[in-house]
C-alpha cells in the first residue's frame, strides 16, 4: 500500500471518528449558554460561573474519570460493579472481600492521610484498587491490581512478564513474601516516557497498561492453581508514597483456597 | 458588547473543529464534553487578557484532550470475550475499519501528532507549538508513526 493510500484511509477514518460525539447537540447548547448570555456583562459573568459550576458538578459526578456527564453511562458502570467507592468515613481497616478465578481474596483498606482507596474493578478476573492522593490529583492515580495467572508458577509469570515489556526497564528482582507464601518481586520503570506492561491470563485474556513515566512493582506468588499477582502501577512522582500505602494494604491480604 | 460578539464569532467558527479535534485526541467520546466545555469556559473567563483567543482555545482543547487520553490510556484494559461483555466499552467502535487495531497501539504522542498533522491540517511548526515539542521531534515522530502504520498494514 502506498503512503498516499494509507494517509487517505487514515483521514477518512479520522473523519468518521470525529463525528462520533454523543450528545453533541446538548454540548453545543451548553456551550452556547456560555458564549451567548443575555446582553449585560454581569449576566455574562453569571452564566460563565454557572457553566463552571456545572462542569465542576460533572467532574464530581463522574468521580472516577469516566469523563462524561452522561448519567446513563455512569449508572451502567455502577450496575456492572465496575466502580465501587469505599466511603471516605469508613471505619479504619474496613475489609473488602472478592473472588478471583474462584479463589476468595480478603483484604483491609487502610485509611490514607489526604487520600483514599477505591475499588475500581471487581470482577472474577481482576480486582483493582485505586489510590487517590488529594495533593496529586493528576488523573493518573496509583493503582494496585490483584489477579491470578492460571497454570503458571511465579518464575514462569516473571519470565513472561519481562519478555513482554515495551519501553520498560527492569530495575530489580528480589524475593517477596505474603504470609507464608514466598514469591518474586519485580521492580520496573518506564524507559522513554511511555511504556507498556502486560500479563497474559489465558489464551485470549490479558491485562495490560500503557503509561507515561510510570513505576511498577509486581509481587508474584505461586499458588496451587496458578500465580497470585499484586501489581502496583504509579506515576514516578507518586511512587514512593503509593508504595508505602500499597505495602500496608498488601500485608493485609488473606487468600482463601 | 464587542467582546460578546467576538466570543460568539469564535464559538461559531471553532465549535465543530474543536469537538472533532477533542473527539480524535481523547480517543473516547465520553471525554469530549468535559474537555470542550472547560476550554470554552476558560476562553470566556480569560478573554480580556488573551491576545489570540482562537490559539488559546485550540491549545486548551489539545492539552485537555491529551490529559484525558493519558488518564484513560493509563487504565488497565482487560480483553476477554466474556469479560468485555460485562465491562462497559471505553472506546466504542464506529463500524469496523482495518486501521482501528493499529491506531489503538499508538502512543498518546504518536496519535496526537498524527491527528494534528494529518487530520487537523496543522503545520509541523503549529503542531510542535501545540505539543510543546521541537519541530524536528514532531517531524520524525510523524514520519516514524507513518512508517510503523505502513509496516503494520503490510504485515
């Protein structure tokens, strides 16, 4: 295929995507309220203030970064259990119980000074806990992911992980421990700004992240049915604090049979 | 009153382009509303201090979209037939296209540069300004990305 043909196809595809904006008319109407207020300046200021309040409200409602104020989408995510916030006034050490690939997982969500843990995914394949740090709310919050890689021991998972890295350096590999379980700890960092880290969970299943200037710390423990993985993923500037908080949380994990 | 008219003209002339640009750069339709609303609200609020409101609007949309894309890109993705059917799709496809899978593998920088140059029609200098990177870096980034796309398509 020639470059001309490729670029032509690319522009055509971009054209198509660019028009795929839900609620476009509503957006235009809201924007019109900002730029076409009643004719006096005080009202212009009031309209702008209201618009900013509305935007703030949308941000508050979307909360976890779903991005849009579409109530149906937000509700859909909650119905699906995709987002499940832990109440900020929860008792210290509130337990959270889930099941990964049929195995019970139980942990305590510790209180965080100027921050909080939220459960942002709870499925049979993955539990994801996000650490929101009030001071560094960049939209790329640290995440702690728990999942099971079936049929592989910790060494095999670590080898597979390292062999599949993209623009990511392995900083160190050492031993790890979770209760009586001994495992492997792999520390990694983005090499050139953007990096990709992935784990294969099955023939057609994987969990991956693509991040910018990230640090990763992965603990892998061999279990009878596979390997239990605890994966911390944080921005460079959040890493040290996130690691401390994640270590507290990790130490509370209890795995069932 | 002159200011209101100027803002209205800016709105009329830029709205469609800004929505389209945000849609492409965010890579997710649900982020567009916040990005574009924020950008226009900022322009309205800062209008008296702005030498080039149109340029400020474009820069704000590009920056906001890139932040949204990075935030989403950084989230984990699980792909499994029976899992994905339970989870909300983050980037609903519009029909099927042979470039979609390849475009999904581009980094945020690669994708942004490609959209700004080959969709929005910005020059390399303008794109470099918007991305806050040297022009030479943007040129090589776009060139490498096209090469990569061609290689992936041919594979």
